[in-house]
């Protein structure tokens, strides 16, 4: 019998998957030394951005039951 695939829990906590199958992520380096960054940078980093298409294959392997 084939084994079950395990979900990578750290990835599951950091990435959100839309209904159409796109991966949404947050920008990095926003909580560290925040006062020196511009307000425009801080506001834009709070939003979610789509993951690049080159990384989606790796994400599908880390989150096998997310679809």
C-alpha cells in the first residue's frame, strides 16, 4: 500500500491558496527595522502577492492535499 504524503506545515502557514489554485505570499523583511523603511514600503508589504510561476511546482509538492 502506498504511503500518505505529508504536508509541509511551515509552508502551509505561510502561503494561502486561492480557489483558482494561485499561491499568495507576503513580502519579506517587513517586521525587522521597520522605522527606517518608508510608509509606502510598509503599506505595500502588508498586502499579499502572487507567487512566481517558477515556484508553484515546488509548492504543489510541499502541499499535496491543498487542491
